[in-house]
């Protein structure tokens, strides 16, 4: 299991982005969270198999063509406190 901290930059707020990310993370059996940030970007912490995280990120980008201008991705240590995937505020 790996964990990645992802910041999605672009037109990612006000378009249902968090709900789509939540649905896709569950489809790929990931744990963690997604939330809006005050600067207009969206933060996601995703834990699971590396390929599943990669596939989830690609699915999100494909669902929102032209919306995701940039993704900053950092590998972080997995945190066992995340047992499911949630939208947080």
C-alpha cells in the first residue's frame, strides 16, 4: 500500500469535482479524503495500490477534460486511520 497527497489545480471547484473524485476513489477501492482548499484548488489524500491511485487520477482527469491544469503529487507514508474515502470540508 502507498499513499499520495495530490493537489489538483485548475477549474476544479464548483463543478462537482469532489463528488466525482469520491466516486472514482471508491471505484478503485482507495482510502483517504478529498476537500476544497481556500485558494481554489482541491486536495486529495489517496491510499491504496499504486496502480489504483494512478488509474483514479487518470479517470478524474479524463472526466474533467480541460479543467485540471496541473497536479502536484507527493508520496507520503500511509496512515492506517483512513479506512474509507470521504469528502471533508
